[in-house]
C-alpha cells in the first residue's frame, strides 16, 4: 500500500510539473500576404518561411497572432521573442537582432481607384492625408519623411475602409500588400513609390545567441537551395 501511495504521489508531481517553455516565442499580425489565417492555420510568405526556419533549426516554438502593436511590443520587451514579418528600418535596427532577408519589398502610397489624387512626387504627396497602421513601420517612415497629415488606425483593414470611404486621400502599404489587394479585386491604384525595405524576423536582443545563429543559418540554407524562392512564388 505504501508503494502504491508513493507512486500516486510521484505521478501527481509529474502531472503538476509545468510544460517546458518553447525555445522561441513568435508573434505576428494579420497582414496578407505576409501572414494571415487560413482556417486555423497561419500562412503567408513570411509565415511559411519562419515556420520552415524553425523546423530546420530544430527549435520549438509558440506563435501568437495579435495586433501589430502587441506583436512588436512583446519582441521589444521579452527575451526569446521574435516578431515577423518586420521591416528592417533605421529606427528599429538597434532594438532587435535580425534574421533576414525574408524578402525585399517596396513601400507605396496607394489611392482609391478613380480618385483625382495624383501626386507627381513624394513632396507633392505631403499635401494629402495619408492613412497607415499605428506603430507599423509605415507610420515611422511617414514621420521620418515629414508628412504633416498622418492618420494612424489600429490596423490596415480599418485604414483601407477609410480610404474607400474617402476619409483619407492615400494609404501607405507594402508592395506585397498592394498586390494582394489587386489580386482580390480591391479598387485601389498606385500613387507614389515611397521607399524600399528588407523584410525580416526581428528578435529581442536577449534571445539566445546560439538559437539566433541556428535560425539565420537555416534561412541561408533555404535561400541557397531555392526553398525561399518557391515560397515567394507561391504567393505572387
């Protein structure tokens, strides 16, 4: 009987033990075609690459899809957190360690199709109200280029609705996002090219250096063997 009780007590201890923490905590946002929900799966050209990186690196991970402000905020504050798909900007550079490139993308100002908003240059575009997502890299980019009228909403979906309703003149988006909108039949047109940027995983500086190297090595192998190109082509 004593042996049975001892085994029962041991089993209770084992069952009560906390689950082992993941090597890396991943955060992202709903931002097609980079990362988005397809049923209960997170897919996209950023997400597909990141999950392949983790598998090749042999690292366990948890993933959370959230508003961008939370997704990037966790990676800024917490060790072993990485956010994707993040633009590698000058402002963000010292805040993270970077796994890159997942892609090289242009940032565009787009307008509602048929709109009479026709800026001939970036300087001309500064006369208009530009929509973006709060704490997205596009907001920082607009601020750095001294756009005086920036309308920052909580997400890109809200910003797009403002554009369609005529509450803003243009919105700042990645070229990949613009191509996705066109593919889905959204009535938007290119107005001005704003910049070009490298897209990456951005990890908290407290992330284990050995794991960072494993992830970068895995991405390099994916580029070398053509896996990255296949993933990008899938979402064109």
